[in-house]
C-alpha cells in the first residue's frame, strides 16, 4: 500500500479555516506528539514553496536562531 502523505495532509486541511489550521499547528507543537511531525513537514514545504528568497532567508535565520 502506497500512501501519498502530502496529498493526504493537504486534502485533510483543504477546507479548514485559518483559525483551524492555526489551532492544529499550535496543538501539534504543544502536544510534542511526534506523529504530527510529518504534517508539520508538509506545512513547512508549502510555506517554503510559496516564499521568495527573502522569506527563505528569514526562515533559515529563524531556524538557526532556534537551534
């Protein structure tokens, strides 16, 4: 069985409101549940792919600062 996790996560959140997406992200981070990491990774991929080079640098700087 081959599951496309990206498609699945996008489909699961496609009709969610901004508030619902925010709550899902906050919950995933606060619960520290590793099962949510792939979903956060898909969200990160969406963010990255929809950002310009300046935003990429801001994201990288934020990650580096957090490490």
